[in-house]
C-alpha cells in the first residue's frame, strides 16, 4: 500500500507527514462530496462498504503509524511518496439510503436519525424534561429587571429585549427592526402581498396560517379564553391579557414625555404620535394625513361616499358609528344623563359634560379680538368666525355657506323637506328638536320664562329676551344700507331683503318666491289645504292665524250680548 524507506530525520517530521496525509484525505473527501448532485442515489455493490472494512482500514493505519514510529535514539524512516498515497481507496459518497423515501446519507448515524421521522421515535429524555415543565409549571429562569419568570431560557432572552430595546431582526425591504424573527417574517408578508391561506367558509385570504385559525373562530363563535373575574370570553389569549389589566389596574406602557400610562401597546403608540407629530396615514385623494387609522378610515368614506352605519328604524345611513348612536336618540327619546344643577337631560354623557361647564362661572376661553369670554372652546371658535368672516360649511344644493355645520344641516332640510321630529300630541313634524320642544309647550301650556318688568310669561327664553327689549328700548341690530335699527335680528334680515330684493324661498307648487321661509310656509297651506289654527270654542279651523283671531271676535261679541241679555232680564 505504501512505499516507505527508513530515511526520516526525526520523530516530529514523521508526525507532520502523517497529519498531512490525513488532511489531504479529508480535503479530497470534501471535493468529491461537492461534485455530487443533491439527493442523487449513486452507488454500486462495490461502493457499498462493509463496516468491517472500515475497521480493517483504520487498524492498518494504526499499524503503519506504530511500525514507523521512531524512538528518539533510533533513525527515522524515509519515504519515496510524501503525499496522496495512503488513502487511495476512498469511502463511497452517500452510501446509506432510506428505504422509505429514497433520501441518501453519507454516514450511517445520519440515516439512523433520519429514520426517526418515519418511526416517530423520540429517544431524547432532555426534550422530554423540557416538555414536562409545561405541566409542572416550573419556571426556573427569572428576569432580574421586572421579576417575571419563564419555563425556558430562550423565552427569558427574548423577554429581556423588552428592557434592552434590542431588535436584531431587520426587514430587507423597508429597514424596520424587530425583536423576534417570527414578527419579521409576518411583517415581510406585507411587502410580498402574498396571501396563500384561505378561509373555506367565506373565502377571505390571509398571509399566515395562524391568522386563518383565529379568523375561523368568528364563524364557529368559539371564545376559549375566559376572564375569571367577570366571565367575559375572548377569541385570543392576548385579548384576555389586555382585558385582565382592567381588573388589575396594570398600565405597563408609560410615556417618557408626559408620564401618561396605558394598558395597551396600540394606545401607547397612538399617544406617542402626539409628541412626535407623526401622521403615517395619508389620503391619496386630497393628501390629508392622520395619526390614527380609524380617523383615516372615516375620512376616506367622504371620498367614497360610503355610509356603513345604517339606522334600523328609518334606514338613514351614517359615516360614523357615533353619528348613528346620536341619531338613535331621536327614535328612543332616551336621555339618561341629567344635570344636577338645573335638571336638564341629555342623551349623551359628552353633551352633559359640555353643558355643565356653562354653570361654571369661570370662562377660560377669551377672544383676543373683542375680549369676550366663553366657557367652551367650541363656542369661542364659532364666535371667532364673526371676526374672520369664515363660512367653511357649504350647502350642496344652493351653494349657500355657513359658519356652523348645525346651521348648514338645518338649512339643507329646506331642500329635502325632511321633518324627522314628530310631536307626540298632534303628529305634527319638525326639522329641529328645538322647534319640536317649542311646539310641545303649546300643548302643555308651560311658560317658565317670566319678564322682570311686567310679569308677562313666555314659553321660550328667546321670546323673553326679545320682549324685554321693549322695556329697555335696545335695538342692537343695524341695517348696513340705511342705518335703521331693530330689536331682533330676524326683523333686520327681513328689512334688508327690501334693499336686496332677494326672494330665496320658492314654492314647489306655483313657483312663487318669498323673502322669508315663514311666508313660504304660510303660502303653501293654500295648496295643501292645511288648517293648523283651530278655534277652541266651536272647533272651526283656519289656514292663517290672523283669520282665527278675526273669528274669535264673533265669540267675544256673542259672549258680551249674552251677558247684556242676562242683565236686562
């Protein structure tokens, strides 16, 4: 096999030669392995080596080493072929093949490990011990920062990234960093837009298989995670954990700018945008940006015209759920929130809180133009539009503009002829709740507002204020054309239409136009035949109030004549 001559000079030289022979053999082995095609079965009966042959070869190598080992006092051997001659017969490549799936391996041990896939054998007791910790609840690994304990060390290391802020996994598309590899993989599917997992029931697609499993719980109604405090159930364990913080009062996410704490990470991130000014959600239609996703979604519906929230009583639709809730109070007339100072009731708690500020004598919001103060900032903003002349709300029917959205909505009801507010006594309908309230005082006979000068009472505070100007002689409303003054703004507007000759209110029956909406309403009774003014003496009805007053004089004369007759007799 080898040709050696006894010409070695030293024992060290002999050892170095043997090492070179071994390393050369390993190098050739690797080169041959790299030449092989992957997963290719290439061996013959001659290449199938018996383990006994391998043992014999190793024994032969030992004999050669022993035979040519030189003692210090002896002369060493020499050799005529220094390299690449000892291991001429090479070990066959991938000589061990799995009979189940055809996969080949270089080493028998690798084949034995592979066979466990088919046999299901799990011989390792260490893995079993780790698994058993899930049943025993043993958590040996403790975080020294917060005291939280974990079953496995790798989970502790992952947790510690919360404290260190370490994010070793970076997205190759956008450069975003993540603490966990699983989060990076989930994130990268956003860039690929690949949604390979589909729900069999509704056809919705998902990027991750686990998202399909979570989604399926919507169809099955499964909520396996239950709160032991209040009995609420959840589809996800993470939702239960967040819910439990309501009971524990835990707020783990704290803002380092202002000290506010939050129970949920999403709320914390949204809050931080107040300090950073970040607005990641941008409208591709108008370029407006938003810090919150829900605000962005609500804005996009303005462009699409989508109104997903529908009233189940009148089929009216709304952009936002809050607007639907507010609308439903029209039907229910429920007002559970009452003011403790004046007894006024409100359908929404927010409205009550705003109202209560009106009772507070402190008015923090000051107009820098005229020095007027307001209890509510919204009232200040509305007031400032008087100085700026700003009217941002435009009617979609006639291009008329308004400083307040409420005034625009009230105006648009003229075009739609919509009267959603109905009187419970006479079935009369009104466009505004305020008009309904004023009307219902006719039935109740209530006049809570009393004049301090003449003891006259009124059903509305506005009427009282107007009446008191008779006593004071105040006329604050001045015409811009002829300097004439009026005690009421309505009278001023009526007067100014003389100068403008404007008649914006048109009859839908005969095309006649009027300067006042009240004049239009009175006129339309001619076409509709409506007679809202009824005599309480004889039951006769009239179209106009003036006609009723004339009619009432008949009963007055009759009453007087009856009294005279009774006196004579």
